[in-house]
C-alpha cells in the first residue's frame, strides 16, 4: 500500500507514538487527519506540518465527535482527492488501580469504564466509522489493496503488571480483535495489524517516576532503554507498505517481558 498521496486518520496524533507516526507518514508524502483530545497540541502540530495536515478535536469515547471528524475528513478528501489509505488508532490512556485495594475496596467501575471506553470502544468506533469510506476506495496495486488499519496494544496485553487489570483488558482485547478484523476485511483488500510496544518515550511515560522507568528499563533484554517514538513510526510505515503483514500483533519490545511488580 503506498503512503504518498493518501490520507491517514490518526487518533492520538497530537502526542507521542501517534504524533511520530503522523510526522513520519507526512514526511513520506501522506495527508494526515489528526484526531485528539488535546486541542493546543493538535493546532501546533498542524501549524508545523502545513497544508497536508488537518486537526479535529475529538474525544474518541464520544461517538458523535468521531462522526464529525470523519465527516470533516471526508469533506477535506473531496477537496484534495487523496483517498483514505489507513487508520492508525493511537489514542489511549492508562489508569492504574488494583482490582481490590488495601482498604478492601474494589476498583471503581468508573475507572474501568474510562480505560475501556477510550482504549477499546474508541478504537473500534473510529475504525467502524472510517471503514465505509475505505471499502469504496479504488483498489490499488497488483493485490488490489484498499487500505490498512493499524491499532496499538501494549506489552500489557500479554504480561500486564499488578494494578493493570483495566489497561491489560483493553489492550488484550485490541490484540484479540486483530485477526477477526483482518478476516472481516479481507474481501475488501483492507488489512489489520496491531503493534504492541513495551516502554516508549512519550507524554504517557514521562509521568512515570524515575524509579518505575528504571525498573521497566531493567526488564528489557536488549537494547536496555526506552524505545523512541520514531522507531514505532517506522513499524507503522512498514505495516502500511508491506502487504504480507496482516491479522497479526507485532511485539515491539526489545524482548521485554514485564515482571508482576516493579
Ligand atoms: N509509550 C509507551 O510506553 C506505550 C507502551 C505501550 C502502549 N502504548 C500505547 O500507545 C498509545 C499512544 O500512547 P503514547 O505513549 O504516545 O501516549 P501520549 O500520552 O503521548 O499520547 C496519547 C495521545 O492520546 C490522546 N488521547 C487521550 N485520550 C483521548 C481521547 N479520549 N480521545 C482522543 N485522544 C485522546 C492524548 O491527548 C495524547 O495526545 C496508547 O494507546 C498507549 O496505551 C504506549
């Protein structure tokens, strides 16, 4: 699937892994439609990227807000003529909490809902609403591709730590839905891939204490360091370009296997 002269919808595109992906795809000739909660960061990103970028302030747990952003993206595509090449569902949050705490209080349902609504429901809803505009694309190249869906899971999908039940549930679900999504979309020539990063530098991990970050770094095999967002973006680029990547979860983790506790 070619990157240049295609539009990519990227949620969480104003920061971290989503922003690095937007910059990389844009540098390779893509048009990028960025959906993010953070209006200031989104506006700043678009002002640095220029006319091949658009920003929509969206909470991905709000289905109407996604609908408006898709509508806006489709209107933009009518002007540019650059069809949707893919969706990168990058918006995500973590909210740690033990299933039962020291006071014997169970984890608040609101906290579980918050994480699932953004990481899982928001991911599926964005994909669901973008797809009708992808299935009608002109088939491209010798395989007749119409686009690619890229999702972000986490090492927590496989070895979630204490206090991560909600986050691990959301990311495990994203990993699990990758194959059935690819199967549903194969008849349209649309692929689905999930990338599961370990520790990567971003605003999300900037909030971790030095002790927590060091402990996670110690769990890496090689290289013993946090991944860089640009290294993540390279895997997205390859996922778009390499038609044989489909229905799979790519662990991007320096062979890290997270221990139960830090
Ligand atoms: N950085 C890591 O170490 C790491 C590891 C594994 C998985 N991930 C996953 O990667 C994805 C990107 O995270 P990141 O590390 O780049 O974090 P980040 O905080 O730098 O970026 C996340 C972006 O998502 C946006 N966002 C949050 N809630 C939103 C909502 N409801 N609607 C729309 N946008 C929203 C934020 O405003 C932010 O711009 C997340 O899904 C995260 O779970 C990150």
